[in-house]
């Protein structure tokens, strides 16, 4: 049996705990974090903690009672222990803005889910270009919002096309991110990534890498920019750096990202 944790109460994960009046379910009024637990610890926790607090502030949510990031950390590790996955786990921490109608105010709910995680060897990713819809850019676009329709549609497109992931654009036809990761490219030895102001999620691993590799430049780009790049790679908190071998028919030199991948993934997940 797997367990879940809803508002601090641990229970059978097979038993539903979110009511029909939940505002996250009804309206997508909430946000979430995806975390990795490794050797009974959470790599990059300080960055996760900071993004949770920033999300609460921007969305005008507040923790109920004695809930705090420190308590959430403890409950995540306890849940991983109950589910026997404290060595390597994928954790989803979801927040929803209470229950009721659009104008009702109630306490913030949270749900923690944890499952064993065994990352597959990185053989390189095949990317496509998602053009069914574009991402809106606004003051909340940097957050991992519960209303994630565009990412769900993009993932379904990947399944249909046989891609591992796909590039998402904003209304200006600028590259933003992929369905589950931030995106970086290398050109003439220099590293680049789209700025948050173009609409990408302020990813935890992205934030870590911008600090760890201070030479990275935040720059707007188009699909053609990516085709002119020497290498592409994706990042997220679950898998770290992943190499892209092909995007929209263009092949890339994976050797250019190998040292970055080895250095940072080994540092965080070994």
C-alpha cells in the first residue's frame, strides 16, 4: 500500500481526499512543486523553499495554522519512508486555494505524493515544436500553476509524434521552455537560456545552474535560434541536465553538454 499526506494527515493513497468543491480541481486555483528525494534528503531544497514562498506571496495565499516549509520537508521525508522510497523518489507537492466558489475564501490545502524514482540512462532526447497553442506571458507565468492545460496538450502531442518532449512558444513566437523542462543552448562555446520575462517557469534547476555557471546569458530566442545552436539541453529538478540529440530535424553534438551534465548531476544526485 502506498500512502499520501493531505494537510498533514497520512492515509491510503488509493482513497480520494480532494473533494469536488476543491478550488484547485474546480478552477485550477493552485500551484505545485515537483521534487526529488535522494538518500533521504531533498537536493536544492532551499530553492524549492524559496519558490514555494514566492508562489504564496504572488498568489496571495497563506499557510494555515502551524504549517511551514520546514514541516513540509519533514512530512515529505516521512512519506517517502512509509512508501519505502527514501533513497530515490519523485515527489509532487500540490497546493490548492481551499474549497468553494470563486468568491469564497478558505484555508490553503496541500497534498504530498511520493513514489519510487529510477531515472533511465540519458541516451539523448528527440524534441519537436509544439504549435497548437502558445503560452500567455503574465506576472504568474513563472510559477508552476495547477492550471497546466498547455503542458498537458503539449505532452499529448509528444505522444502522437513520438517525441520525448517539445518546445513551447509564447505569443511573440519566442521559445519559452518545453512541456516539463527549462531549455538551454550552446553557441560558439557560450551558454544561453530564455529569460523569465518571456514566460518560462522559474525552474529550480535553472536557478541553480544560473548561479553555478555565472557565464550563462539570459536571451530571447526563436525556433531558428535553436536550429543554429551547436548544442541543446534541458533541465529540471527531477532529472537534472538532459542532453538533446535532435530538434525539428537538426542534430546536435552531445559532447558539448557532457561535462556540464556529469559535473552537476553527479554533484546533486550521486
